[in-house]
């Protein structure tokens, strides 16, 4: 049987798509490291966060690479609208430099997040942290990997023994973020915010942490990491426990090892109604 071209709008060779995403992430990683100890040009975005010329350069690398290989696909990326196909079946979610504030302050927790979805279902995810020399990959149904070795989530089922990663936004933020912090305080062992959603999710996937809880989270922040966690044995839902289909709009998500997922949902069950 003749194989369909990977750029078709109706069929994608996911292995080839993953190879492309890995290659693009590595190119971005090299650029990040090349400029890590130098002075980068900064600008303030509308939401009050910072971006740099490296964010913009990495986004161009990724968007150009995807457009060349998959011209009929839509791309949703952090640093501006790159919509190339309004009603596309396949959508890429791209954060070219996740952890920009870390990068600016020379903290080594930063990287690239790339995901591909079809009709809201995430098909593949790639996370690359160049300073840590860590590449995380997953294709739906084929497991999750760190530097080519299969990974699994932790077995911790008791929230009081769990390390939870959160978005402890210090700027004026969505009210639900503050409510999540208030509700979980005192009910889990520890909460952490390392300044990178991709890093948080990678740690849940490899069993170092138990859950990622985020309100009003941009799709490019969680799409790749969510699939990697799921393929490592974890689970993703909304804060009220309902299924999540990735969309260009921010969402409220709980992404965990699955063992304590329902307990966290129970703690958070009233938040979405009040916020």
C-alpha cells in the first residue's frame, strides 16, 4: 500500500513529525545556550511578562520548519499569532522558550515545548531542556521517554506525601490561581514553582513530582507535557475532573501521576464554580 505523504491534512507520519520537532527543539536549544550568558534584548508583553529576541528567533525556527513540512497545519505559538489554517484538523502548540524569566536571570531551567494535536487530542509531545541536556518525547500510545529511556510516573497516592507544582504568579493574575494556592495550602507535602510549566510536567512524567495544577493555563505551556505525563502513566483533567481537549484558549488543568488525581480534584471541586 502506498504511504500517504506526511504533509497531508488527513494523515500524518507521527514518527517523522516527532523527528522534525526534536530537530527544531535542538536548533533552538543551541541558540539558547549560545546566548545564555550574554545580554539579550528584552521587551514587555501585554500580559506583563517578558520576552527576548531569543524567544522570537526560536519561534521563527520552529514555525518556519513546521510550515515547510506541514503547510496545511495550524500553528498556535506563544510569541504572536502564526495561524496558517483557520479550520485545520491538525494544530501545533509551540512555546519556543518556556522559562523566559529564568533564562533572563541565568537560571538553567528553560527549554522548548512542541506538541501536535488532531481535533483537540494531543498526538505527540517534545520537551527539550538544553542546559540540563534532557529531551522528553512521547507519541500517543507508544510511551514516554527521557533521553531515549522509558519513564513512568511516581506511585505516591497520598497528597500529604506529594510534591505539587503550581503557577505561583507574583504579578496580578487570574483569580483562580490564587484560589488554587489557598485551597491546596496545608493539604499537600510541598508546592513548587520553578518558572517553567514544561519543566514541571517533565518532572511529573519522570516520577520526581506528583502533580501539576494550573488555572488559566495557555495551551502551548501544557500540551506537550500533558501527553508525556499521560504516556508515562499519568492523567489529565480539568479542575472539576472533566476531560480536556486542547484548544488555543487557556484552560484549568490538573495533570498528575493518576494515583492521587481524584483526591486533588475533590479538594478543588468548588473552585471553578466560585471563580
